[in-house]
């Protein structure tokens, strides 16, 4: 009886070890990018799709600076900017508070110039439009326009989900995932959802990060206010985020004690 129990106990431990190792593992193939890439050491060239132009919408904020050799002109157009530089310095909040907000009617109010319609224009188009207007009154000036509220949100199976401010003109989805700490081992790289806003609302786009030709996708580059959601693998509900060594050792110890008791 005891020998039979000990034999079954040994089998039980082996099955337990095997089961826990199986449910805690995710196949390597499921955690790789560019899975369709050939195994051979070959060079493949892809042509990136042009970065989509972002069209300004109501509520967007623009940072506008007029550079001029004339000190009075510079101070007139950049009074808040001078205050920032001499007193409280640069910060996200200060830049936001001194930026120009696109009104419900699509205009911004710029000193000396007045109301300027910018809704539906790109940042470059606004910069050129302002430059043409300022050139009618002043010479040797340069107008700089930046979008203040360029932010993206990354959610789901990433290590550091959240909203990130972007201080560059463009960012691709791989760079965005890197900012969020990269994907977790339980992320489904075949099922990534991109939520993109437009003038009429928002659209959902399915993305497959395992395909090599995604580098030619129009959704490679992100736009302001894009939301990237990474779905979890179905296996996550059965697996452990980290191998439960404490639980494993505790179970084995308890089993050994019971086996020893029946010796």
C-alpha cells in the first residue's frame, strides 16, 4: 500500500512539474516581431509609406514664435516667451498656457495680425500662412510653429502603459512601443488595434506586427492623439506572468512530507 502510494506520489510530482512548466510558457514564435521574415540571411528593402499629414482640429494648441533681428519686434510677438526664459523656465504647462488654441470656429488669435483660420491645415501650412502675413508688415522675420499637444496613448499588453508626450515631428509605432517598455510576453502581436481620430470621430484599424510588409503600411507612423491597444494572448488566462517557483516548491515540499509520513 505504502509502496503504491509512494509510486503514485512520484508520478504526481513529475506530472505537476511538467504541467506547471507548460502553462507558464509562451512559444517563442508568438513573441517575435517580423515572423514572416525569411530565415536565410537576406537583405530586403521596403519603401516606407509617406508620413500622414496631421490636420489641425478644434482644441489643438500651437506654439508660435516670431524670430526677428529687431529686439522690439521680437519682444512684441514673444512677450510670454521672454517671461518664461527669464523667470520660470520652460515646462509642458508653461508652453501649453502660452500656446494658441484653435477655437470652436477654427481660428487662432495672434497679436497684431488678429484672427487666422487654421482648422484643417497642417502645421507647415500654418507656418507658411503666418509667415506670408507677417512679411506684409515686417522684414527679416522667421515664424516657427509647433504642435504642442502631440501625445499618444499605449494600452494593453505593454510593460508601461500610459500617455506619452512626443517632442518630435513624427514617431512610428515601434518607437511608441519602446517608450512603453516594449510588449509583454503575453501580447498578441497579430492583434494590435490603432484608434485614430479624424474630423468625424474615430476609426479602428487592425495591425499585425508579425508581418514584414507592415513597414510599408500607412499606419506605421502615428499621429497626435492616436491610441495603440495591444490585445493579450488567449493563453494568458491560463498562464502565469512569472514562473511561480514559491508555489512549486511549496507543493513539492508538502507532497514529500506526505510521502515521508506514509513510509
